[in-house]
C-alpha cells in the first residue's frame, strides 16, 4: 500500500504546477487549504455513511477518494508519505499497531493551540 500512496504523491507533485483547466489536482491545490480540507472532510463523511449502510464496494471507492484528497493536502502542507509511515512505525514500537498515543506521551511533539469554534446557528431555508 505504501508504494501506491508514494506513486500517488509523486503524481500529485508532477501535476501541481500544470494548467488548472486541465488538471483537477492543480485546480484543487490552487484553491487553497480550506478547499482541500473541505474535500477531505466530505470524502471522510461519505466513507462513514457507506460503512453505516453496509456498502463495502462504496466504502472502497470513497476510501480511494479520501486517500487522494489526503495526499493532495500532504503535498500542500509539505508532508511526505515517509513522514507519516515513520510516525506509524514509532507508534507501533511504543504501543502496538492498533493503539493511539495519548497526546501527553508524544515526545518532542509540538503543542497545538486549541482553537474555539464559533457557535453558529444554522437557519433552515424555506
């Protein structure tokens, strides 16, 4: 699997500076991090919905879309797949592959600011 993700990463790098009219990837990268994050979140929700509805074929298709959008966001963020695999290896060595590290045990990890989300009411359109 890591080879497939590495090839996808290389393909995204290869087209990032191409004409956005000809490349969906270039268009997405030029749209900025908010648009990329929105697309990633949309795909994640679609995976969840398909899983809830017991549609494994749809989960596979939407998971591929999710991975694509994740890799696009990695490229924009300057994250290489090897960085992610190294973190996965580190976690596996410390706690086992299925465990998630408690945030206070992560050594050398930068502390993140907690950002409060604005409480908004959504009005229904009539």
